[in-house]
């Protein structure tokens, strides 16, 4: 490969690495990510595949060998503790962790996801902002349980947008009956009211 093409590969890799680092940083500290469930997944896999392209192209360099050793070591170390980090990695970087992904309207998207083999799935409501989006609500089975212990987030068949005010958002988890209508505080993400219908 010519030095010019090698330079392009390296520049693409650094741009993808920077974008992925910014995406992870914003999500961890501000709950902001790229719009849509698959945007983050595609960004990660582009970076992951490009890592191996860089390793092949620059194999004679020590940094390429260290990068390969780092990737392999990270995967092996994620498998050792009962494979929990490995499951989280696979579930969060593929569609295996996504159970329901629904656009509620132009402003909101809801999803039911699970990134753990040990924890039950949870409901997230995400507010769209152009190319970015921010998680405003995260709700677990434990928070939704009231008088019917058998209705769980994981068994919902659909998420239906009901109403919105300046401070609240009301959704229905559709099970085919009985369904669960939940009113959330948009500012805190807390549940205000739950009604079975």
C-alpha cells in the first residue's frame, strides 16, 4: 500500500476513534448519544473493523502489535468473570440487546433494552435533538411494580405515546390486556402515576 493510502487509513482511524471517545464520554456523563439505537452500534463496529485494517496495514510497527494485543486481552478479560462484561459488550454493540425500538413522535423515541445476562430489561425514553438524542427516562420492572407482579417490561408488545405536558409524559406499555399506563416526570425521570387498564 502506498504511503498516501496508509496516511488516509490512519486519519480515518483517528477520526473514528475520536468520535467514539466523544460519544462514550457524552453518554456516560450527560446521557447524550447519536440519534437512533443503531447509530452508536454502527460507529463502534466501524471503529472495531478499522482497528484491524490499521493492524494489517501497519503490522511492522510495534503500535499495531500492541493494539492487537490490547483488543485480544480486553476480549479475554471480559470473558473471565463469568462472561458478564463479554455479554454486556455483545448485547450493547449488536441488536441482541434491543427488544423494542419505537419512534413515539417527532420528539421522542422509546426502547426496551437489556445489556446484562443478570439484570432484567428496562424501558428508556429518549428525546431527539437533530443528530443527537438524550435519555430522559429510564425505568425498571422494580419501579413499575404495583398490584400486578406478573406484568413486566420484557413482556410488553408495544409502547404507545399518550399525552405530554410541560412537566409530564404519559406512555402505555401494551401487553394485550391488562396494559399499564405510566406518567413520568420529564425533569427527574421519576414515575408519578401508574394505572392498569
